[in-house]
C-alpha cells in the first residue's frame, strides 16, 4: 500500500497573524478557502463545522501546512503543548540561516524556548513558540552539501 504525507493541519487563533509568521519564514500561501456544510461536518467530525483555511507550502514544494481558524464551533483554548506532552509535538523546518530566521520570528514576538543548541557538528537548532502556541523547530545544517 502506498502512502504519502499530504500536510499537517493546525487550528489557530488568528489565521492572518499565523500566515504572516510562516510566510515571513519563507512559506508560500498556495490556497485559501472557507469550508462548511455536511461534507465538512462528516470529514472533521464536528456538527456545524465552519472554518477559514489556508494551505501553505515550503519553497521546495515538499512540505505543506493547512492552517484553520474555526468560525463554528467556537475554538477551544488549551494550554500550549510542551515538548514532552503526548500528542502532536511540533512542526520542524530546515533553514539556511537560523539567526536570520530567529530575527524574523522575533518580529512576530516569537523567541526560542531556551536558546540555540548545536547537535554535534550537524545542526544548530532551536524550539520556539509560534502563533497560537505552536511549537516550531528551526534547524540549520552546519555541513553544507
């Protein structure tokens, strides 16, 4: 059986602010829509499901994020995920320059949870808290191919 990862979906508090964060980091909006109706209720498993959505893609075309802001039912605030919580953990991105990426993130009020670490001589990486509390990992490969 063939299988392919299509995207990672993330419910957000403010769709426009989250789009701005990820597009500033280099992703591109490839689609937007508002979804509702019986098909959406069935697919998602929520009665009265109504959401604004945006599909973002990495520059290489291989990774996609589907962001959705619920209109109905009302979004439920939860505590931000911690790195050791069970469940959806984080979204990870390879970046060419982690310092430049962190400057961009800082413009959105997002800073590393603790700092930037170096994993052997392979990566510089960090976790930061993005919009709506999303855990985002940024990693810069140290040895360029």
